[in-house]
C-alpha cells in the first residue's frame, strides 16, 4: 500500500534544496525507487508530477521574496534555482497571471496600504 512516507525523503530534499539542480532520478534514488515507480507514487500522493511540485515551491519562495525583500527579480530568480530569467518569467506569469514585477508592485502596495 502506498504511503506518503514512501516519498517523504524527496519532499524533504525539495524543501531544503529547491534552489539546486534537482533531477527526478536523484529524487527517486533518495526514496529507493525506480524513476517510474517514483513518478507514479509522487503523483498519487501529491497530485502533480515531481518537477511541477519543485517549480511550484520555487515560485512560492520567489513570491515571498518579492514581497519581503528588496532583491532584484534577477537575483530572486537565481536564488530560487532558475538558470534563465526567461523561464522564470514564463513560469511565474503562468502561475500567478502577472509578471514578477507586476506582482511585487500590486501586492506589496496592497500589503503596505493595509498596515
């Protein structure tokens, strides 16, 4: 029977090392599973593919950094593990519906107004 604990080593690794270059084979090995077994179990437990989960974690961290730091979008992109700014922008806009710059401007202003 499949359990969340079967993929927990991968979840923990992603949480701690999301900014690094992580591969599915590396995650599968941490869980002592073949890549295909790992992909199947991960999807069953998490409702999305491992690399989609990694992307979501990276984007969530980037959103937090955009609102809580003065770092540039370029620096944040690199800090959360993106190799290219263009893929960061594309993924960010796909997830949040706005560019990182727009997100920062729109939501930081809303937060600051609410204080």
